[in-house]
C-alpha cells in the first residue's frame, strides 16, 4: 500500500462530521514504531501513542492494561507458647473456595499498574518460661488493603480468669491450674478459630488447652491428664501445590500427663515445640513442673500473590521474596520483611 505524505502544516476538518480512522490492531500486533506514531489497540479498545521508549495511553501512563487481577494468601505470625498452646496467625485468601475461620474465599483484588502497595510478613510471637507469664502474640501480615491478625499467645498457669487464652487471628489456649477453670481466646472473624481451655482439674497433672487454627477450634483439655490439641490449619493451593497453613499449637501439662499435639499446618506440639516457619503455626505450650518449662516460638507468617504472567512485579529491598511460574500465572512468595511492591 502506497504512503501519501501530507506536506501542509494545517489540516482543516472542521466541516466534517465523521472521524479519523486510525491504524489498529491487537497488542500482539503492535509494531516497533517511532516516536509520534498513533494507533488503536483493539485488545483493550484504547488509543495509544509511541513516545521515545514505549507505547502509552493518552493521560493514563503505560498502555500495559488498566488493572492486574491479583489473588492472595496472607497469613500472620503465630502466637508464642506458655503453659497452653498458642493460636495460629490469621489467614485470609481469595484463592480456592474457603478462607480462614470457615469463611468463603475473599474477592480477588484488581490493582492499578505502577501503584505501590505495602507487603509485611508478620513474625511469630516469642515463647516464655512457664509460670505466671503469657507468651507474645504473633505480628500482623499485610498486603495492600488486606490485614491478617497475629495469633493469640498461649496462657500461663493461673487461677480462674488469669490463665485465659488471648484473642488473635486464632485464639490462644487457656492455661493449666488445679480447680481453676480457664477458657481459650477468641479468634478473629473470617480469619481463624478460638483456642481451647481447661475445665478445672483437681489433681496433678493439670492439663491446658490447644491453640485455635484457621479451620478448627483448639481442643479443650480432655480430662485430668490430657491437654488439648491445636486446631487444624487450612490447605491452600495458590502456589500450584496444596500446602496447609495456620495450625494451632498443642497444650502442655503440669506433671506427667499427655501433651497436646500441634494442628496440621505448622502448629507446635505441647512439648515447647516452635510453630513452623512461614506457615503462621501457633507455638506449642510446654510440659512443666513448678514453672520449669518454656513454651515454643510462633511460626512466621507468609504472603503469596498470584497474577497473570503478562505482568512484572517490582519488589522493595526490605522484602525477601521469590517468583515462580504456574501455568499462565506468576506466583510471588514473600517470606520476611516489609516494603512496597508494584506491577507493570
């Protein structure tokens, strides 16, 4: 096709009621072009022009697309243990059919390219020597507008009221004490379940409750010798492989009783075991005699993002991350730190 070059400086079309017909084609058909070229991108029905480096939309920056659809898994750090097992970190996800606390999966986020979003991976709470001190709650994890709450700390040995479990993403377990009744802490709605308690045992060994998990409550002490197990976590396949996250920690006992086991998904056993790193698992409580045991540390959380492989993610230096490909998507996993990210 011949090219007709216009040599006049002004083209007057004011008497015309029609419109100019631009060169057009899909994004895949976009030519290399030179600065000043103009075309209609039929992939997104937007006019675009070539500057010195790239094709861009009019008044909209990059012509890569209006939004990027991002699925997410955000798990907070698990709580630290004491006498009782600690709660798992809160779990929120848009991938699959269910989220934490028995909720339905949340809505996929639609994000604007080049806009920055905060990512924070929550640390696990620290365990303590068992006596009258609780462990520490886990730290929140964040992605953009999504915040998951740190797991509730495990409770100490204590009389009625003083040995109750702490509220968290999932609740911490209630501590061991003779005739004192203790209760587990509450979980956060749509993130995790409550911890278990101790109904008030009257003879040694005194048991304690298990921490709550993302998909089940922590168990109460079964009888006068057996502590509660941690609540089960939730299996999520956002990476392309099913992995269980956010299990609660098992309760410890005073004396020679049976310790609780950690819930599936990184919960620590009631022998002072730590929650598993990057699962948000709650720490195990400790078996103890006169305050000699030490509860475990909670497992750190994790943030995982899944998005179309046509986009590229830019990650701030304060974050530890890795990116893999699964089918037509990229999957970026953040395992530590806090900073901002953006897509292009």
